[in-house]
């Protein structure tokens, strides 16, 4: 199972549109996961139309229209792995401990908010992934997203991807 992880798209405030390089990957993924801060419903509509399956949450910059359509926390079982998606997990110091306590029944937690890519494991069991942002790199050197696969009930081949084109 092929996964595409994105967050903090901020369209149209930080970019006019999603980068074409990212959009090309959407229909090829079995599941697209978006960890919030869409900003506009048009981006949600676009990803819903192009994705085989979309799992998303709202973020702190998402208004009433997005909050009406998206939960604060999403849960999904994907090929035997228990996923959670949330926008914000708090400051980096203590993140693993906080998330392990808050989400004791998950195998993978995808989050956003900071625009800073993150890949760690809490308590030897909970994988924490932040794909960064494909449109607003802030202090990061690149616009980013992540890809991963699930094989034989395990998360494998997690890769941070750098975007070469950006609008």
C-alpha cells in the first residue's frame, strides 16, 4: 500500500496552488494523508477528487467550512496498522512522551503545524511523522512531503521528499 503524506498546504495564502510535482503523485497513492492547515475548501475538493482515499484533519488556520468537513483527529486502520492524524502535537521537546501518552493505541501518528519534517519513534512503538510543507518551507531549506509504504503489516520505505518546483 502506497502512502502520500502532506500537511500545511496553506493555499491560497502561501501558494496559489499545490505544486504540480506533488499533484502528480496523488492519484498514484493508495491513501493520501493531510495533517491540516488546508486554508481553503478548494484544496480539499481537489484532493478528494484525485485521491483513491483521503484521510485529513483540520488545522489551526482552517475556518468553519473546513472544520465542518474535517475532524480534529482522524483514525484509520491501514493494512493492520493503526494510524492517527492530528494537526498539532505541541513543542518539539517532550513530543514523543506526550504523543505516546495521548495516543496509546496507535502505531503511526501523522502531524503537521510546525512545517518542520519529523520522523521519530516514541516508546519503541509509535512512529511520529511530520511531512513538513509543500508550499511554505519557513526556515527549512526545501518544500517537503513524505511517501511511505505498508508491506506485511509494517510501515516501510518512509522517505522525506523535496520539491523542485514550486509556485
